[in-house]
């Protein structure tokens, strides 16, 4: 395994960690929905849920692209 592939694997691990972080934060804001309704901060809560969903999708896409690059470089060698 070359240095490039090791860096790519570390990138996948980092991206997967960020996916989990965005997922956890999104679930936290989702769980706070009832409290936000009581406090009158529903719009802010929904905005944060959407922001975390978009972050999760972005990091998932990055992780998938990195895995594809690893596959291409492994097949080429």
C-alpha cells in the first residue's frame, strides 16, 4: 500500500467521522423539536436540521469519491 493510498484511507476515515458528527448533531436538533416549538425557535431549529443534513450529504459524497479513487488506484497497480 503506497503513501497515496494511506492518505486516501485516512481521508475516508476522517470523512466518515464527519458524517457521524453531522448525523449526531442533526439528530440532536431533531430531538429538540418539541422544545423549540415551546420556546418559539422552530425556524432556527429546522434551519440547523437542514444545515446538518446538507453537511452529512456533503461528507458522504466526499467519502464515496475517495473510496472510488482508492479503487481506481488499487486496480491500476
